[in-house]
C-alpha cells in the first residue's frame, strides 16, 4: 500500500484574527480626550475703527485726509427704527417721513432691509468719496449691545450666491446722540 | 433511519471562541478619530468667555487675538479678571470717562511700555471688550471712550460666531 500523506497536515489554515484590543484601547482613550478639548462655541472678534479724535494720545495714528470728500455714512439706531445719514443729509422714509428703516411689526429691527439699502448705497457711491468702506454707528443710550452687533453684521458684507462681498467693513462707533 | 449524534463531536472540548466582530466598530472609531483630529485646534481658547455674561453673536469670521481683557458683565467692569468699577455706579455718573477703569488701564499701559523698553515687546494698545448682549449702548460707549483715552485705542469686541 502506497504512502498516503497525513490528512491532518493539509487542513486549510484557520483565518488569523488580528488582536484589536490595543487599538480599541487607544481609540477609547483618544476620542474622549479630543471630545473634551473640542471647542463647542467659536469665538470671534469685531475690529473697530475708532473715530480719530478718541485715539489722539497715540502716535502713529494717521490723521484724516481732506474731510471734504468723505461721505461719513452713519447708521443711527433709535427706539423707533434705524436712520441712515451722510455728512450732507438724513435719508428719510418716503412713506412715513420717520426713520429710514422702521421697526418690524413685532418690534424687531429690520436688518435685512438695512443690508439691502447699504448695498444700494455702496453701488451708488462707488468711485466717489474716499471712505467707501467706512461706516459710523451710533445708537440711543438704551439700545442693547446685540442690536448694535447685528447692525454691524448687516453693514459688514452682503451675500450673492452664498459668497460674501465686502460692504462697509470698517466700523466706527460714535457717541453722537446720548 | 433516526439521526444519531456524532460521537466525536459530543466529546469535542477544543475551545470554539465566540469572537466579537469589532471591525465595524473600528471603522466608526477611525472615522470619528480622523474627524476630531481635523477639527482639533492647536491654538486652544485664547479668550475665555467670562461667567455672568452672554456675549452677542455675530457673523464675523475674524479669529480671536490675545490682548488686554476688559469685561463688562451685568455687575462689574473687570480688567484681566480684576473688578475695577461697578456697572450700576457707572450708569449714573455723568460724562464719558470711567475714572477707576481709566486709572487701571493707564497702569497696564505704563507697565506695557516698560516691557517694551526692557524686552522689546511691542505695545500696540490692543484691548478686547467682552460685554453682555443686553448691555445698553450708554454703558458700552463709556467703556470704549475710557479705553480710547487711556492709551488703548485698538478695541476689539468679543462675540460668539454664528452661522450666517
């Protein structure tokens, strides 16, 4: 009888499983660590362009050029609504004669309308005055900080097809009507 | 014919490990890990939002910078977490300049100028202002006017970023 090779030596090898426990341990440690250090809320800052007079003590601040050519576009927030004005004139509401942008019926401010009007002004003054990026904000004493910040947002940029375009990014704050 | 159980298998005591299939879990973890590493910022929190106030939210994209920290909470005006003036007193006082705040800021400014002379750390007059979102403009403008007159004209307002 011919020699027959052992059947035991030719059995198919069992699939070798990788030991995943060290890797699991790693993951279990790393993920909570990263989760705990992740910043849930992003913080940003709004840079302000001061009216020149307030920074008088510092050297190196540039003096205003010929003020003749400045438009001095100003947004004034009052309890009735938002006024827009320039060095020459106040833009009154053609319908009511009151604030340029009256409040909404529910008492909130109409920032989208403000944005639209500023886009309109921006296109009209293009190439004209020197300060086509600057805007002055002032408010009545009781106006909250959030409203001021929202007005700055409305004045900073406008969106076309989800792309931000520059509007009046240089914001100055004035204590005009306290 | 009736089924007869195998005699060999009956005495089979070789360990038949019930292995947990971890592959799908590993996939999940790997994706989460990569995602978290991507969003991980090495800068950390440069500005710690203070207690007792809610910052306003804004669509602004500018990242925060380190600067002298002026906090206007509901009760206190603080410079680098040291209270210097009470908000309710500030509201009542006439004029734009808050004297105690001005003194404190000038102290920091002179310290910074000394640092500039000795170690060359440039004094830029930068200050970050954290205010509660309900802070009236009257108080805010007083704080800002005081900063402006006290050698800190470069003000930044700290806000929460929100999606537009």
